[in-house]
C-alpha cells in the first residue's frame, strides 16, 4: 500500500510539474475579486454567474459541473465524490491547497489559472474555468477576474429592490 501511495504521489507531482503554466497568470493590479457566485438555469443551459458589484460574468457549464459547483456553494456532499471532490481530497492529502484562481477570456473561451500551494512552492495550472471555480469554492480561495473582462463580457445586474417592468 505504501508503495502504491508513493507511486501515486510521485505521479501526481510529475503530472503537476508537466502541467504547470507560466507565471503570466499571476495576479495583476487590474484584477478584482469575485464577490458572489450563483448557479442558474438559462435557456442555453446551466450558467455560473461570477458577480462583482452590479455586474456578473456568465460562464456556461454542463449540468454535471453546475451540480458540482452548486453543491460546493451550499456545502452539500454527494453520496460518491465527483471529480472536483476527488481532486480536493487528493490535494488535501498531499498538504496542498488552491490559493487563488484567475479567470481570463481569449478568443471566445474562458480559461482558469489555478494556483496550487504545496509547502513553499506555488504552481499555476491551466484549467477549464469551471473546474477552477469548483476547486476555488471548495478551498475557499479567491476567484479573480480582470476589470477589462468584467467590462467586456459582464452583464449589468438589476439594483436590489428595483423591479423591472
């Protein structure tokens, strides 16, 4: 069993080393922290809303990812672990954690830069934005978006207490 664990740990770190993204995903001065996250159903399918102030960035996801994110938001644990729960458990077992996520948008695709801290080492991994969001919620890590992204793809939210006609 110890040999298997060592092999798994070694494989995880090898995979992590091979998957690490560059330092370009480090926090920039124009990044803002997502204040709230909601999962909603839309005509186009499930959507995760990353809310900052009176704007929200819509990230469309598949039903399974929407369920995983919603479960993490409300603290609901599935009967059997989903992929995000498994990754959370693995990282914790290795004394690692997600320290932050930076969401970017290029050529119509959202990207997630997932920062993972293990000991004194921080590595940044390229990720689907939805996977990065799901893990950030589980680790209570900040999710950051650029002000330019918020301005370009963010949708205005109605003011609280104001009814639309």
